[in-house]
C-alpha cells in the first residue's frame, strides 16, 4: 500500500482531530424514535391564495438571486425582506425592478426573522439563510400560520427533520424544500421517461454534489461569515445530499409508492482542506485558526437501499479538482440515463447498448419532455438561475399556491432528503455501519401518489419579463 506521503499528501490526516462516534449517538437515538402521523401533507391542497405575499429571509448570494426571480412572477408580492445585515436588505430592495412590491425591512438582530414571521401580510416565508437556521425558521413560520420554502438542506439534524414534519402536519402549512435540481430539464425528462416505462424496473441510481469550492470556503468566511466553512470542519458526511437525491427520489417515487429503508456511508480522510488552511496561514494569521480542525473527508459516498431492493449512491465532494457533477444516473432493466459529463444522454438498449444519437435524443425529448418544460422552458432560461431551473422551481411553487394545488416537494421530501446528512455522519463515524432512514410518512408512502409533472391543473401564473 502507498503511504500518504507517496500519494502526494504532506498532511497527515490521522494527526488532525476526529469526530468521536460517541458524540453522535443522539443521531442514532433520534433515527429510531417513533412518531405518529397526525395529518397526511402529501397530496394536500391548501386553500388557494390569489396573490401570494412573500417574506424573504437571508439575503446573501442566494437570497439576492431569489429576489430577482420572485419579483417577476405575477400574483406575487414581496411584502418583507429580512437579513441580519441591513446592507443586504438594501441591496435586495434595489433588485426589485417590478411594481407592486412594498417590502417592510427587518434587520439588525439575529432573530429579526421572528418579528417578520409574526406579520399578518405574509403567506409564504422563503428562507435562504445558513443551513442551521432553515429548520428553526421553518418551524416558527409555520406556527405563525405561514407556508415555508426552505433552501437546501431543510434541516441538519434528525430531530429538526421530525420537527418540520410534525409542525407541517399540525398547522397544515406546506414546508417546501427548494431543491432546484428537480427542475433541471434533463432531470424532468427522466422523471417522465420513468413514468412511461423507459427504464423498465429501476435497479440503481446515482446523484451527487461534486463542486470544487473548498478553497473558496475559507475566503467566503472572511471576516465573520464563516458558516459554510464551519459546517465543513465540524461535521463529516454527506452534508449537501439533496441536489443528488432530490431528482433521483422523484424518478423512483420515493415517499409516493417507494421508500428509502437504510443507508451506509463512507468518507475518505481530508487530503486537502487542512493543507489549504496551512497554505493560507503563511499569507495571513487569520487562517491559523483553521489548522488541524476536523475537516470532513473530501469525498463521501453514501449508499441507500430502498424497500424494493434498489440502490442509490449519493456522493459529496467540494474539494478535489474535478469538473462539476451531479451524476444523475438512472439504471434500469430496460434503459439507462446519465447526465454527467454533459450533455445528458440516454442509452439505446436495442442497438448494442450505445447512446442514442443526437437526433434520436431530440426525438425522445420532443415526445417525453413534460409539459412544464414545453410551456416554461424559454421564459425560465430568460429569467435564469442555474440555466433556468431555479426560476422553474419558483414559478411552479407560486403557481401551486395560487391554484390551491399540492406542492411537488412536500415536507416528507424535505425531511427524508435532508436527513441523509446527519445519518451519513453517524454511519461515517461508525465505520460505515448501516442506519435506518426514518419513514417520515409513517406508512402513507404506500398510498401516496407521485406529484403532477403534466401540468394537469394550474399553469395559470404569468411572468413579467
Ligand atoms: N439551491 C442552490 O442551488 C443553492 C445555491 C447556493 C446556495 N444555496 C443555499 O442558500 C442558502 C444561503 O446560501 P448563500 O450562499 O446565499 O449564503 P450567504 O452566506 O451568502 O448568505 C446567507 C445570508 O443569511 C444572512 N443571515 C445569517 N444569519 C441570519 C439571521 N440570523 N437572520 C437573518 N439573516 C441571516 C447573512 O447575513 C447572509 O446575508 C444556503 O442554505 C445554501 O445552501 C442553494
């Protein structure tokens, strides 16, 4: 076996602190706690809201983008803006270029969002804060009678996943996870192909968040906004699982006829982040505080088994130098799809298992692209946000609320996709031992039906561009 130094690693990962498995025993306990369903939020249609009044909290990079997208949707009024930093609120105000918005400002305190949630001129609280605030704000906002939309992951602990489920059921308020990758065009095509039998029985799927942003996390943290770096140096596992699992879960009808049963998770050591900390601290003392912290292993691979004996692999790597990938692999008894490296491709099972040609692929798209793509693709690309998927997600959410339709990604999706994070942490800390994935639907998954991708109702919300 090659020693660490022979494979080019001057840093000894063993020397740095590790997260003790005993410190994570609460994750195991929470995963096996029993909870009863009090109301089934899957398929629930809340009363129509003709004009959806939105309060946005967290106006950093992602929140500013959300403001721009939300402000062009008809039947939507931005009534409140909240960020701990008042300059972020001012910036957001300037991004609203359409008429009809009268945003009240909340800032200055860590809990200014509470005051915002108490207002009675808000229907939806849209949350783009650091991860650890998603669930607390979500729970509080639902208790104040608001629907909530939470950036990813919706929660970082098993306990908070359950709190979101219980609060959504108790208040009958939607808790939507803002998993934009579920609205990327190839992913939507694969959902429709799955429903039309293209893959046969799905045997295995893969998803990921592989994005080389590791070194930049140190800079983003300067001077006081180091939340993402802190997550990466205090937790070890699949911290950002929902870009990978979201679209795959929808293809496989998870929580709607299918269920994730258990997972095992394995992480490499950290081969890079501690070296970055050392390198950067040569330039500036500020970075010395990050040396020898228990950085998460650079690559995490989590394998999930469903109750029907299928597997899903979710990978997470924000550090090694490789091209961006979310994998998005669907492998069935009859067909195969793979999105990365781009462009997305489909295999032709009848002709030597080769990829369909560009012309054949276009013909399949023509036939199987779901109506939401046909109707909204051009405008989504124009408004933008990761090529249009962000806008498609926002538009669809608002259209569902305005038309009183069930939401595509409900609280059970939010909880079961997000819980992979803390469960993977436990498994990693326990030599990749298996851990059950809680059934947040309490058995309702057997009768819950898949979400509508055919725009059978709704689709009435206009866009101002
Ligand atoms: N879906 C996607 O493609 C995507 C892309 C980027 C980020 N995100 C998610 O969006 C969220 C925000 O990420 P970001 O990159 O914008 O981070 P950021 O650090 O740029 O922004 C976070 C904002 O939250 C504010 N904030 C912090 N504490 C607060 C509090 N107590 N009350 C009010 N505001 C508070 C900060 O001042 C900051 O403006 C994260 O959950 C991230 O995972 C999602």
